[in-house]
C-alpha cells in the first residue's frame, strides 16, 4: 500500500509537468485513498499501479460505460468539466465497478506504444541505413507492443526546420529540434523491406478490443495524441507487421529470418527498464554472436526516472562488426519525442 501511494504521488508530479490536470488531480486523490490504492495493487509484478488503474477505467469509458465521469475526460467530450472536481466522481465509478476494474488490472499489462518516439529514432535509423550502404532495413523490435513503431516509415515527421516522410500520411508527428543542428535526414531513407516484433504479450491491433486497450493508455488530457494514435492504428491495419510472442532472449529465430541482403537493425524502446540486467547481458551476447556472420545494429532508447519529473531520454546505437562492439549516443530527446537534439 505504501508503494502504491508513492507511485501515485510520482504520477501526480509527472502529470503536473506534462500539463495533464485530470490525471494530476486524480493521482493526488488516489494517493490518499486506501480503497483505490488497494484496487491498484492487483497489478502483476513489475507493472505500474497507476497506469493499470487509469487504463482500466478509461477502457470501460471508451467502451461506452455510461457515467458522469466521462464528462471530465477531454478526449471523450468537447467541453470537459473542471478536472479539480473529478476525483469524487472517479472514486464512485471505481467502487461501482470494482470487480470489473480489478479483473482488467489483473489480466493486462500497460501497453503505451508511444509513436512520438519515432521522431527521435528516425535519424538513427537513417544513420544505420547509410552505414549499411543504403540497403533496406530488416527491422526487428523487441517489446513492440502492438507494432506501431515498426511502421515508422508510413508516418510524416515535422521537425520545424525539416520534414521527413509522406506529407499525405494520416499520421503526423511534430518534434521540436532543441538547437539549430538539423538532424541528418534524407527523404526515402531508410527504406524498410522486412519487419517483425517480439513481445511477451503482443497486442493484435486488428482486434477492436485490443485496439481499445491500447487507446486506453493515452492520457485523456492529450486529446491530439489520442487522435493521432487512432490514425496510427488505422494505418497499421492496412498491412500489420508480424508479431511473435516471447521474451527478449527468444530473438535468435527472428534474427535468422531476416534476409541477409538487408541491413539488420534491432530496436528496443524503454523495454530494458523492465528486463533484469542478466537478461540484458545475454541478449547483447546473442547480437554479438550474430555479428560473426553479418553486421548488427542495435538502436536502444531509454532514460532514467521516467515516472518522476525527468522526461529526458537518449538513443544509443550499438554496432557489432565480427564480434567487436562500438557504442554511440546519437540523440537526446523528450521521452515521448516532443523534442530532440542530434549528437552524432
């Protein structure tokens, strides 16, 4: 219960930084409410108590649950009620549907699949393609959730001082460049010829209920991002990437399946924060072994204290050539890709 209280206090602080008044007020109220804190403890080990409670409630609201609470959610109404008055209504909804909410918390993991991160990742993918002689990428993502990042080449990215991708794409991502250095982007690069993902619990976004769970992870205060996520899901459904169930150490068969005439690029985005250090080391050893027969490029995005007020992230490129490893930090960014700085 004490850990639950502290986790909601952290989300309260984070929501204040992220300009999300609804979740700021709700998290602050939940942190002082034993009944709701107990409900939140029904999560599986390593899962976020605040996010699973919030996601489960929003999942029900997105499914059409009739309750006054929906009038406080900016993504569900054009004229939301005052967020400072939402907590008693939220509490009432949770108590009325306690059994249903606890079942959802127990049955799910938090799946964010934040596509804004593409803005920070894309220049690094381009760098990988250049080093591979501009051959198309064979992209393997560990922890892809629903696979939205695997479809990055179908989006349009606006950096303000530069653009990448098809302007007619339904999915537009805006990212502020933090200095005057334009990220090294080139239209048409990289091309992706093969893509596959490996996840402990992959989400089939062609299924309406699964897509609704994905959308429930979007913060309701950020209505524009929720709409963008819907567009990304619709885009994925036109040609879904293949997703395979398994932990990160099951990557060996996926590497074998990437055609050898492509540039092998492996991706993880904030997955390592949920993986023990020993497993991370074993994963890196698998990639090193693979490099004995072809170069391996591993794009890794992560950051520290993401649940506090610090939203800074870094994108590193690990390159193995015949077992020899080179590590480079190429990007610093907001963890959701709202801004970035090229370091390469």
